[in-house]
């Protein structure tokens, strides 16, 4: 599995924490930054991750900002992206099982690093159930046309 990861200035610390987790899990990833603590615009950092996932270059993506809201809205503007804003383990599992989410968004100002690690681990290790959920995901894709 290859992951694309990015944040804005409000998610820098949590992004670094998640990259440490990915290293521990021996999961390959590409960091799209930012490499500064200066204020940046989250759409500029959501876009390359979303485009990389949509193109198939990356299997999944992780986006982090202060709340996760801006990143998730921006990512979901890219065709083929199903970005889920998640701040609990149950939702992390459900969004993979039922929605086949391909990008996870989180907010550094909302959750701590321990919970974020658990969310990411759950999300990465949960498969899409398919079945009746496939029809629903296909209907989501048709909304993009």
C-alpha cells in the first residue's frame, strides 16, 4: 500500500505523528508537506493528495488540518475521491466497510495523537465490504457526472 499524506500549518504536528506510525507499520508514503509552520492554504495541500489518489498513483491518502473540515471539503471536489472526516474509531471502520473511503481527514485541534494513531491503523486495516454497499458507492460516483 502506498499512501499520500499532507496537512496545512494547523495539522503539521499530527501529520508528523502519523508519518511515524506509517514508518512503524512499514507502509510506504509520500509527504506532500508543508515543510513550514507558516500559514498556508489547505486546498493547495489537499489537491495533490486527492489527485494522486484519484489517478491511482496512491492507494489512499491522509489529510490533516485544524479541524479536518477544510481538507475534506477540498479533497471531495476531485472526481473519484471519497474523503471521510473521522474523529473516532467506529467511523474509521465504517467509512472503509461501507463507503470505501480512499482519503481520511482528521483535525489536529480536535483529537490527540493516540486516538489519531488508532483511527489511522483501523482505517488502513479495514476492507470494503462490497455487496449492497457497492451499489451505493456507485451511486456516489454517478453524482460526479
